[in-house]
C-alpha cells in the first residue's frame, strides 16, 4: 500500500527516473473504455503499469506501484473506478480513480501468491478475486467501503475441482458470482449471509454429448440463466434446477448447447443492456439478444483474435437497440491478442 501511495503523491523531482510514456499493450489483462459524457479515454496495461490514454489530448496517465506485471483488471459500470491486480511476491490489488489516477484503496497481499482473476461489482462496492499459485485455490470477496484488508468472505475451491480461471459478478445481483475452469463451473452466493458454492455436473455429462473446453462464464440478464463459452464456438447454457425453491439460485445444471461462432474459440464475452457480445479467435465480434439469436456482427476488423470488448458509459446510445435491421449501442473498443486496440463508433 505504501508503494502505491508514494508513487501517486510524490512529485517527479523526488524520483531519479520519471516514467513519461509507455509503449505496448498487455492483451491478456484486458482493455476498458473509459469514455463518458466528459471525456474520450481508454485503459490498458503494459507490464507493471496501468495506462489511461486520453484519446483527444493524446496524453497518458500512468498508474504505478505494482511490483509484478498486472495480470487482471476490472472497471466499474460508470467507468470512474478501475481495479488492477498482479501475481507473485509482494502482490497487490488496487482500486484507482480513473480520472485522477490516484489509488483509493490497496490490498496487499490479496492472496499469498497473488491473483488469477478479478471482477468488480457494477457499483464498485465489491471486488472478488481468485487466487493464483499452488492449491488450495481461494475465492475472496472484499467490501471496498469497509476498512482493512480482510475480505468480507473467503472460501476454498473444492479440492476435487480444477483450478478456476475466470470470475464474474451477476450484473443484477452482486451476491451472485460464477467462476469457470476448463471443464468445471462453480456458482457462488452470499445472499444468505455466508459464502456458499455449488459445482454442477460437468456439461458433457448432463447433456450426454461432447463439450469442448470452457473459456469463461457469465450470467445472462433478465433471467436465472448463465452461459459458458467454449473453444469451438459453442456455449453451454445453465439454468436453475426446476424442483428447487425459487430462492435457491445456486443449483443449476447444463440445459443446452448453442453455437455462437463457427468453429472458432470464444475468447471473451460481455453483457450490455440485455445483449450478449462475444469476441472470437477468428477476429470477429458478434451480438446476440436474450434468446441468443444473432442480431449484429463485425467481421472486417482484421486485427487478430479478440481478447476483450468494452463499451463507453453512454446509456442514451442504447435507446432503440436490437431492431431487426439496426443495432444501436454505445461506442466500444476491442482488444486483440497482438496488443492492438480498435475503436468502434
């Protein structure tokens, strides 16, 4: 925590060397649009440094303090808060003000060996992190409004489950969380006042057909369903077990397999204003409605495999979305495996 504060508060004259500009983008940590009614900006990482690039002035605001390369990032719904995390000795999880670049909160270390993946609730009240390093793996949840580094909840991933590689909050209820590994999906909830989890039967066994390795999971809006993307362009749809109480949102099972892309790995997926957007290894972005029907596609990007998709904060831009011949959405950026960032408007 002291390292972060020192880097943010001391004037440049106090440093023997002062970082002025950063070249390069780390694609796996994700990129985020920070654009809103007041600015046009993007956030990405390069090794140990977070970068807020103002697209109008072409200036960089550098977020420094991590001792290891940043491996995971998240942004709040209003794009005013950014979370960054790393893995390794002296790891940290830091919450930043995206306008000033000042650290608002730091947790050191969040886990003994650092972080594998993180997510932030839409209102920036909570952050969840999966631990990196040797087993046992932990999932921990922090209330950023509370004092101290101690998590609100922390629970070990079942020793019989594989390592979980991704984590997502439900956009409609921060008490619901989903994590995914290559085969196993785990649903988590702290709605009852304690953190509980449930790992359903593997999708292939439930559906009685082969299912390719999973690449991530998220909740679908306006329902109790969740979706897990795969390496061959298909997606597993999970739904609650029919004979459980309405309040039990943990117990889900795989109910169907749908194709979202043509034999191409789904590298990322986001939900915005009731629409599902997926980015694939063939360099395409596709948009689906709540029934998982294709409503729009972007296939001439020519920038390489898509690793992240992020939209600006502009609610008015979504008005009239989802028409038969017209998709209205906010401006967005696409990050690719080659470290390129492509803006769509």
